[in-house]
DNA sequence: ATGACAATTTTTAATTGA
């Protein structure tokens, strides 16, 4: 089964580009981020006609995540646990039932975190966006520990808004001080990976120059001034099932593209 | 140092994103 993640930057503006990509790439399961739509306004029929079950966790104007699946879904949950006061729609999970294996998939849209606000002691200012990002990552780590404890195949995939290493940016210097690349952000990411997850893309593509995001501004795509911020973190039981993975970078050059492109993996379910 | 670009709502300006 082919699993993919794609930050579409608005479902309304991306209906054509998303439909074309689904027809070509034929993912069995796709998690989407930044649908920027409430559940009622999501054009679910367009995707149901293609054979997908559609599950959304939407929000007005911003954020919003979804799962499209041609395979049966069980135990769908919405929202990242750990803060009942968090109104932002950034997490949706479900179990995909395959012929031999079942896979817990968690679609996520991790907070951007900019602007970075620090106090005199260098601590993130409470209530600020950077503090929200780091707190969200702590909650993610807690959920990640639970997933590993099941000792079953699971994957957390989506827009992490994290540049893990210098080779994941065309111009890493430019990102110093940015919430996507600051030491606290990367350390929080590494603590999650260190629990025992496999970031699957780098296991199969060691070379630099692979990106999933190019800014709309300043001709970033034309200059290949990109960053790799969309990822899949897999439990050992999931990573063992992976047969291939890649990035569909080409669609960034099409008409009316998202600023992100899809990341996919072929998994033996 | 600044703005560039896109999507959405707050719509002819402001907010958010990365």
C-alpha cells in the first residue's frame, strides 16, 4: 500500500492540483495538512468518487488535517492529546487495515513557531508561538511513546516544520534563528527520533538536495532554494515493512501549486 | 534590512504562513 503526506495549503485552492496528483500517484492512503476548511465545507464527494474514505479534522481559515483512504479505517481520533485548551486542528489518527498487517497512522501539522520570542534568559516567551511549538512537540513525544509501547506498526507523518540537519536546506545559513531550524526545535525533534523511530526518507536517500517545500517568494523553486520539512517517523515494526519511498517534487512546477510537495512510502500491509 | 508570494477572512486591508 502506498502512503503519502501532502500539505496542500488550502483545499479550495488546491482541488485541481490535488485531484491530478491523486490520479497519477494513486496513493492508497494520503494524509493532508492545511486544508484551511471546516469539516462541512470540505469537498468530500470529489474524493469519495475516486474511492477514498474521507475523514477531516478541520478549522476555519487555518490549519486543518485530513485522511483520504481506499483501505478500511478503524478507531479514528482527532486532536493531539495533552491540552484540552488547544483549539488548533493539527492532528488526526486512524488504523489502516491491510491484508496481513494493520498500521496506525497519525497525520500531523506541527506548529511553525515563528516569530521566535525569547525572554532575557533565552527562554521562549509563554503564550508566544515558539513556546506553543515546543509545548506541542512535548505532547507529540508523549503520544509517540504510547505508540512505541504498543509494539505494533505505526507512523507519524506530515508537515513537521522542522529542518532536521543542514543538508535539509539549500541555504542553511538563511534559516539560523528561525523556528524551523533553531537548536531547541531540532533537539525536540531528535528526542522523539531517539525514542526509536526511523525517519524513513534518509534511510533510502542519503544525498543532500532533497526538499519538500519551496517558498512562493523570490523564485525559490526556480533556484531550488528549498527545505525538507515534511517527514515520516516510523515505529520499528512499520519501518521493517517499507519497500520504497520518495518525494514527488515535480508537481511544485505546475499551475497553482501548493508550496509543499508530497512525500510517499510503499509499505507491505 | 526589506520585501517578495499565496490563501483566507477580517475583503480593497489584515493575518498567517515558512
